[in-house]
C-alpha cells in the first residue's frame, strides 16, 4: 500500500513539474508592417513598436538586426517575462544612400528570439524618399 501511495505521489509530482516546465514564450508585435510615408532625403524617421510576450515562459531576444545600414533598431528590454511588454525602437535615415536618392524603399528589421513558434520575426518598413528640403535662406 505504501509503495502504491509513493508511486502515485511521484506521478503527481512529475506531472506538476512537467506542466511547470512546458511553458513557452510567444513574441507578439503590434504590427509587422510600418509605412513611414514621405521622408525628405536627409531626414531621419523614427517609430516605436510595442512588443509583448504573450507566452507563459521567459522570452529572450537574442538578436535584433536590419537589412541595411540606413536602418537601426533596438529592443528594450531584450528579455520579457510572461505578460511583460517592451518597445522596438526603429530609426530610418533617408539620407544614408546619398542626397540624390528618391523614391520608394523597403527595409526589414529582424528579431531572433527563443519563441519556438516564431524564432524570427520580420518587421517591414516602407518609405518614400522625397527630395531634400531646401533651407529657408535659399
């Protein structure tokens, strides 16, 4: 009888431990597409995108990178507990490719994390670079 009780107790404890460790993080961004609109060549456009861990385990963002040096991005903080939120700060430099470049442009921000369902999330930026603004004294 004692052995049966001990075996049942071990099985219940193993189930509790398994359910506690089976949680997974889940990254969720408010949007995956940003339209920066018209940005004069030479200006810098910034946007903040809310990021949330909707899972039930700790989310660890391992890397935030961009498709081009004209775009920079940083997530604060890089680790989010279940239910916690952070902010992805994005800057796009419309003058990075020289003063003559105008027209539509698309760039990406890549977020790599320990979310098993989405190990990489891509935020796409669309922008229309317009001619530089002239100084008022001209």
